[in-house]
């Protein structure tokens, strides 16, 4: 199967239709789940879909090393290439590498100003302007302020990027609204366009749409995450 066919048949096309066209440039999406349910795998899947379409992606992490993030991409790309019998694998892999930037901030001093400086540097010196920005480990939702979310939203709009954040939902004892969203996240909904929950089942992880922009009727997302291959699959 060639790259164009993989793009057309990707479960991400169904995911985008469920969101009436996708997250959209200048918007923030948040994927939530319990620990170990696959937030990183989902975010890598989103990023890889963009990379296959020759779009630029920046992946920011305050939790994992660059080598660890790169290994995630390699594993998911390998499984995708194997399962689809990808043609011209080496050329496509090189395209993915050229269009992706990984930045890690493991000193616990990450903030929007540092992110802005990094994006400005990439734009000015290497002409790299991302279509998608992935951020893991920030903000710390328990301590997050409105100014932080407002600044992230402004950054997404300035670079006209889709921005995906992640949030862990605790197993027990955490207050949630009737949708299952903790108040520490729901209080920032003014700046969040899409909220997605990963819900673990016996042999798969279901994607559940919690918020879809201003749409009151939420679609049933017929896409799952396979915990064995870390690939998004049709349900």
C-alpha cells in the first residue's frame, strides 16, 4: 500500500469526521485517561498522521527523554508500515523524520515563554512552522492558571497550529462532572475546543468524545486504540 492510500484509509479520517472536520488550526484539544491507558500512543498517532501528510509536527515533553519519545514514534511507524505493507518505507520514514521536532524539558521549569522561544527559534532559523503541536506533562492541571491556558491558546492561534494536550484522570476519589471531566480541567473549557477520553476495555481502548467545539450532539467515535500495536484502528 502506498502512502496516499494509507492516508485515505486511516482511522484518523473517521475521527476527523466525528469532530465535524477535526480539531482545527488555532484550537486546543485535550486527551484524558487513567494512567497507562495510551495517551502518548494516541498523541503519537495524531502526529504521525500529520507527518505522513507532509505536515510539520513539534512534540514537547516534560516527562520523557527525547530518546524515549523517538522510540514511541519508531515503534508506531514500524507497526503501521508492517500492517499496511507500506511501499517505499525508507523514503517515507525519512520524510517523517524531517518533518518532526522533539523537544524535552526535564528540569521542571517549563512554561509558555520557553515554548514560545523554542517555536520562534525554529521559525526564524530553520523555517520550521508546525501544523501540530503536541505537549505532554504541561500544564500541571492541579496548579494550572487561566493565564497559562490563555497563553497556550494564543500560541496555537499565532502559529495556526492544532495543539494537543494530555491529562491523567485519577482512578478513585476525584470529583468529576456528569461527563466524567474533573473540575481542574473543566474550569478551562473556554480555551479548550475538544476533550477526548480514552476508556480501557478488555482488549482495546475506546475513544470517547466529551466535547466537540460548540456542538451539542456528540458523535460516537468508531475508532479504538490497539494496546498491543499502539495503532489507532477502526471499530
